[in-house]
C-alpha cells in the first residue's frame, strides 16, 4: 500500500492521531447512517484505542462527546463509542471516492488522505484473513468456529442498505457485521445466535467467526455468519406484496410460527425471567415517554393518553414469563429463503444499554415490534391500506399462537402497552435519524393515545 513506510516513519501517529483526524471526523461522523448523534454537534473526540490492523489501515475506537460533556474512559450516557477502520494513503484510488473522509492538514498524518477502509476491497479481504486465522493484534482478538471452513480469496462487497452497522458480504457465502456503536460486554448478536445453535434452532444463522477488543474494556466488534444468498428480507417482500395487491397473510402467519419457534428456543437457552414485573415495566415505559416528549415536542399533546396504556399494564394479565427476546424485531430483521423464515440481528435497540438489551423481557415486546412493522410497510404506499396491515397483524398473531401455545391477541392490555412503547421509541428514532419518516409513528401515537387497540 502506498506510503506504508511513511506511516512507520512517523512515531507520533500512534500516540496522537486525533491531531490529524479530529476535524475530519467531526464533519464526517454526523453524516453516517449509523451515527446516533446527528442532532447534536460533536464537540469532543477522544481516542480510546488504536491498532494498526495492517499497513495503511488503522483500527480506532473513539468516544464522541456533545455539548461540552467531558469524555469518560468508555462511552456512557454523556456520549458514545464508535468503531472505525480508517485507510490512510497519500493518494486514494478514484474507485474509493465514496469512502473519502478527507485530507489531513496537520498533525502526524498531514498530507495523507483518510477514508473508510471498509469500502476498500483489499482492506476487506485482509480483515477476512484475520478472521480465518485466530489470533490477536494489540487489544484485538480474532476467533472462529473451527468446524466451519472459510475459503480464502472470497470477493467482498459492502452492503449499501441503510442500517445501524456496516456489513460486508464475502462471495455470497458469508456476511460480516461490523458493529459501529460499541458498548462493553458480549454483543447479543454473537451471544444469542451461538446459544440458539447449541439448541438446534435452525431459524438463526450460527456465527462462524468474530472479533473483539480487550481495551479499554472487553467488547464485541464484529460477527461473521453464513449469508443466505437467495433470501429476501421481510420488508422488501411486504412492499412487493403491497405493490402487487398480495394480502401477504399466508407469509405473515408462517412468520408468526417461525418467531414462536425462536422464542421457545430462547426460553430454553437462557435462564427464565419471572411473572409480576408489569408495574416496574410500566414505570420504565412512562419514564421513556416523558424523556421522548421532552426531546420531540410533537409528542406532548398525546402524553396523557399514552400514559393510560402504561397505567393499564400495571393491572392487566401478567402474560407469559419474561425471557430472553430479540429486542428489535421488525420486517427488516427477518429473511425468507425458499419457504422458510429466518431471524437475524439480535443486537437489540442500539440506543438502549447493553445490560437492558440482554435482560429477560416479555416476548410481547417482540410481537409488538413486528405488528408496528406491518403498519410501517402499509404506510409506504398511497392511499394508505390499513386493512392490509390489520390482516397481516391478525395472521402473524394466529401463526404465533399455533406454535407458542398462547395467543397474543388475548393479552390486549399487554399488547397495547408494548406497542405504545415501541411507537414512542420510533418517534424518537425517526426524529434523530430520519425526520421525513416521523409522520409514520406519529400516526400510531395518535391512535394509541385515543383508542385501546
């Protein structure tokens, strides 16, 4: 790689790269789909860890701070920790134009061009080689399942789909999810699929390889899994059905059955929770509502009605026991290959603390997430077709009930509360990331605040 020797001749690259990168990252980070602080200027950047993964490619963990809040040793409520893989060259190939971060004007990298290395096929291939051969690089640890061979030389391509992480597909055989927003601990997207594989659950692709860091704390950084090359995600299939007039009910019912199977496997793989937590859950939902209303003023007129949904939760049927769940279930998190549904992306809602995402919760939370997703899909076409969403919701719940042994439709108070909580989350998410989509969850907010369904 050009200028590898130059990087090695500059000893200040390791101790103080932010002198070169700080201003570039302040401008570049807020433009990334996976960056959570688009609504707040990046006022502080702190380097938590840096490793030369291979010549010309730097692996960084950086803390972003906002509004003058000092950066702790690991990102917390005051900010976030992000994983970056940065290519550094004197001259960048024209084909990498989309990956450009900028040209450093000062500091140890002055005169060098910096770019997102995940867009670089050579960097992506070298990253796969690290995963194929377990070992370490500074604080980074690379591990794999020795029973699953990964061929060398698989051509990489970076997926363009909007998501909260970055994903590389290798030869249409494997997919590597590189986590962007990092929290200490084992990421659920590694922990859960490994546990479900041990349970013999075939609805979730098992991890093949993964990498992590030991500094500043232990944390999962990425997971390699089999790639379902002929699969389509549920969101795409739902929109296609809407476009052709297909009611999608049969597929929704099968999806409900598949999700029930996953929930049963999760209940077996992880320690069970308990009944009787509805009061505490209602208080947490109310707190999230108040916080969201403070940030999104459009919510404020509906707060009293939404609180009534949470208040009813404290006195309604306790429902099924709490257990490990998906945590962020929607049509984009499921794939259909042939006639089979698969469930992916067990990371949970990235904005919530890792401990909360790994805790036992009601499976109704997942069901509510999928029901909201049907509504999202229905609103992508005009005129809006509420009957399409209602049929899908009904079919999904019927399929779930047939396999799980209990019917979500008979847990009306629970379902309304969890659907309301999900809609509040969606409002906050859209306000921060996709303001043009805000009317979709706000329509649900208006319905849930007035009616009990």
